[in-house]
C-alpha cells in the first residue's frame, strides 16, 4: 500500500486490504454503478471499521503498559465487540461500560462481548457524556485495584484512532477508487475524520465524501468534533493541510439512533438478495439507504464503505425488523 508511513505504535488486527469490488446485480437493480468497500469482511469478532482504529489505540495502550482497556458504547456497540475480541487476542482485560439496562439474555454483539470474556457494566438510561463519566469512575476503580487501564471514547474515535482511516483512504485509492461519491455511516466521527484528513493529504482527489449521520447526540457539535479529530490526527502525522468543513447528512436518521427506518430496511433487503451481503439497520443500512436514493437520481458512480455491524441482526429487535414476513 502506498499510503503514508505512520511512525506510531500499531498492532495488526485487521485483514488488510479489505475487498473493493463492483456490485453487479445491485447496480443493475437500482440502475446505477455501485462499488463496495468491504470492511465488514473479517473474522466474526474483528470485523468492521472499528478494527482499523483499534490497531492504533491499542498499540498505544500496550506501549504505555496498560493491562486493561475500558470503552463506552450502546448495548449493540460494534466498537465494544471488536475491543473485546482484540483484548482477548492480546491478553488484555476488557471492561465495557454500556448504556441502558442489562437485557434478560445476551444476543448479537452483547453475546459476543461476553463470549470474549469482557466485563460488562450497564450504566442505565444515560447520555453519552454521562456514559463517559461512568467509564472514568470504572477506570479509577481499576487503578485502585492495581490495574493500569486505558480508556477509549465511543467508537475508539480519538485523533489516534482516526489515523487508521487516513491509512484506509490511501488503501481505497490504491484499489482504484478515482471518482464518484463515497457513502458511509457516521456516528462517533472517527471514520469521517480520518477519511477527511486522508483526502486532504492527497490534494482532495478521489471520491467525494458523503457522511450519513446515524447518531445525532454523541457530542453537542458533531461537525466540530469531526474537525477536531481530523486536526488532532493531522498533528500526530505532522500533516500541514487545509481541511474542508465537515458536512453530515442527518436526513436518513429517521426517528433516532438504533431505530430502523423503512428506507434502510428496504436497502438492506435489496443488497442481501442481490449480492448476499448483509448490513444492519443501526449503522450501515442507513448509509446504504442514502446511496440508493441518490444513485437512483443520477449520483453515480457510487461507492459504499461497508463499515460492518451485521452482528446486531442477531439481536431479535433488529433482526425481526429486516426479515420480511
């Protein structure tokens, strides 16, 4: 891969490069040329876009001598599941601080969290800021018990984590993505920040970025947070570039985070039945719905960055939403 050489601690976790190919039958079905970047393609625990970020943040954690990793998220958090799997692989203690109440049974990502040996704390019906505060208290308890914790924000989306998607942008360009519009789900902002910086570092060439918002309240100012993450990553890389202002399209959110939309469900079914590729209704399905709607209006060629998340379909409330009866 011809991307920048990042002089940062890194642990190889992802199977890179992930596939990039044309969706022949899907393109025919919607009447537009569509390509897909398959970050969903990987082993069960370590599939999805979060793994690229974990390569860097867990590299730093290990370099700092951490023996425990704490991360926040929702019950079906892809980042929490990937962190639990990575910690199992690396021999690190993993502690998850999740919003909501513990369900009667573990399904989907939560089942995998527990299978990988993560310690799961439920913080109740709280917002993201309160969830972060809860993780800080968990970290203090770990230190009091003699552990050395390393605490991650939602989605492992820090400036260091965003560096994983600077490399990802170069990977995509090396695979021949030269034009069109790149659609991807944006929630904790690290993916967008890395792609934004990567594109700026290559002179603004390649596909246009279309960030589809799926979580409106992770931070009060989402575009500002994307810009801050991208600027922080630029400083880590010594990159002196002008970053364009981030733009996040919230029109495909529907009634809120983790609430399936009719358009998302229809797009998920179409991709599954045309290509045998699975999306989820929390994240990737909403970005796919945006692509379908706009590609049918002539926005082609389109590139879909599949950020993963299919594991959530094995939670009945999400699986039932996408399976036709």
